[in-house]
């Protein structure tokens, strides 16, 4: 997971800075549009279970995405569980989540890979969250969080897979 995140950040940095002066200039007249969107708006406050907006991922060149959950406020003795559900038509949602973050009890940022290569029928995704509270004090839950979805380019996936194979070979030898 960390390897893919690092490769994605390096890829984005290289695109924003430009190519190395030793590299031949890259010409791309019709660059593919990469999906980089919000599933739950930053600093959204919730106190009950719910769903985020529907996002169309059918135009994605890659079926692998990086999800980034950022919990910015939380009350003690409560938990947040966020999952991603898929749909072929944007109306009927599958009964099983495509990916689920581990339960969150603290503030922080958490990455998760969403690999939809085994789900070619899924054209839409949305976030679903469940909240729970226990112990003393107020019984009302309160979370502030946001969730981003970013497509991982195929070349970044290939590079990360090659590097992972190289590292695996070194540890075996």
C-alpha cells in the first residue's frame, strides 16, 4: 500500500514539475482524464449512518483507486466505519461493500486501495458510513471527516508491481 502511495505521489510530482532535463520531451495531445474526486466533502459533520454522493467511475482508464479517509474531529468512546458500495446503474446498490476501512476511533488520515478489476459491471460508487457510541456522557455521536477517491494510473501500478517483485526476490534470496 505504501509503495503504491509513494509511486503515485512521485508520479504527480513529476507531472507538476515537468520532466527531467535528460528525458526526451513527452508529447500527449489527448491526455486521459484521471478521476480525482470527493466522495464525502472535507469536514462533513455526521451524527448518524448515511451515504455520500454517487460518483460515476465508468470513464476510468484504470479500475484501481486510492481512497483517502481523513477524520478531523471525533468524540471519545465512539467509532466510525466507512465503506464503499458499487452499482451498475446508480440506483440499485450491491449488498456487499467493495472496500471497507477499519473502524476509526481517532483523528487521522487513512489510505485504502479500491481494486475494482473484479467488478467490471460497477459503474458508480458511493461512500456509506455507520456510527456507534458507548459509555457515559451524551449518547449522540459526532464525527467530522472527508473522503477522496483518486484513480491510480496504470503506469504507476506497473512500476509499483515491478518494484514489489524486485523487493520480494531480494528478501527470498
